């Protein structure tokens, strides 16, 4: 697949010869490399994409023949590291393209993959004006994608191959589509207003919270016994998973929670704060004030990182910050 780009940083390098961690770290080491863009990881039956803002991975997705979906950044990186075949490319692009790519992966289109040759183009343009449509069109020709943004029914900018942010009018867009409608092959999809560049929690933040909860679980187990501790963490885990859908990306093995999820840092902190709150409520009748001290001692080693993630703002966790 090919998306609009400003310049090529790396193209079609074999994954077995490339260290994906180095590829990602190189995108943020130097000022000139702190780009808005994307990393494409091409496999025989799918393609993964990591979206970048100022060199930092902010989200990730997966394209297959049947669907597109948001996936955890960590999952994409692990797959690249374990792949026996595949190609990696890195491109700089406009921040608008990053947002439109994210929306096209995560949002349901208003309509999808309509062949231009089968659409009444003039009627469509008039309808956009009537509805004061704001959003963007995705145009796909084979494996090449382009985008056209709209504000209140009128085309504003086009993002084509190596030409980004080209000013457009409805008349120019109409001519483009009418020309394409003479032959089959151009598919169009429409999406609502583009999302902000929604960020996933980085893998390091997920690892942090897993370390916190697993250290806490093991410490409690050394006091109340492994059997009770296993049952309790399992019940708290199931209850948290009912309230936070993204928690389904994790699983529990004995006293240890492992896994990953495509979730924002804010939601991640909120979910793990709820899990700890639930554990405290269960053990309070058994351990009394001692459980509060155990939690405070465990969190102490991670205090600054937890504060930066907003952990102490959730479910009464502020009492453990001091």
C-alpha cells in the first residue's frame, strides 16, 4: 500500500536485516528526524502501520484484505522482531495525513469503497454542499491512497502521492472524479471530521503498570498466602475487565497479569487505579491499615512515572502520592 508522503526516509528494507527498535529510535534522535509520518511493515498477507508525531509512535494499525483495525504498538513491534520475512519503510508526511490515516483505521466510514464509475458524481457533490459535510474522502486506486479534506460541504485540500496540501475547489474535485469515472478502478470512501492524533499509551507505560500490579500481588501473597492471593487478583481482574473493554488485551496467570492493549495513557492509568482500589477494598477487612502501607510502599518506587501518567487522580489514589 502507498500513502501520501513528503519524503522517503527508508524504503523496502528487509526486516531480517533491520532492527525495528533502531528504526523507531532514529526517528526521534535528531531534530531533522522528528517527523510526522508513518512506518510501514509489509507482510505476505497483511500490513502494519505505526503512526509518528515528531518522531514518537502515537498509534498503530493493521490492514488485511478484509479489515482495518487499531492494534497495540507493542504488538506491532513484537511481530516485526519475530518476523522471518517482511519489508519496512519509513516516510515523512503531513500531520493531516497522519490524522486521516488514523481515522480511516479506527472509524466506520459513511460509505465505503464505491467505484467512481458507478456513482452520480454531480449529485454527490451537490449533496455534500447541502449537508455541509466536514470530513475527508479516501481515494484508492489499486494499492495507492489519496485524501481530500472538506469543510462545510466544500473541498479544501488534496493529498496525492508526493503532493501534499494542494488547494482544491468542488469544481476541481468534480473534474477529477468525472475523469476517473470513465474507467473502473478508483474507489472512494467518506469519513467524518478527522480525529485528533489520538495517542496510545507507549509500551513503557503498560510495562510500568504491569510491574506495579504484579509487585503488589506478589507482596500481598507473601503475607496472606498464594491461594487467597490468586483468587483475589483473579476476581479483581475480572471485575476490572467488565468495566474497561480494553482490559481484554490482558490475561492473568497465577499471580501475574501480562499482555498489552491499544489504550490511551489516561484510560490505562484509570483502569489500573480501579484494579488497585478493588484489591485494597477486599483486603481491608483482613489486613486493616496494613494494606494501605503495602500499597504505598510498592507505589513509592514508581511515584514520579505514575504522577506523569496521571495515576494519582483516579479512585482516591492521591493518598498514596505523599
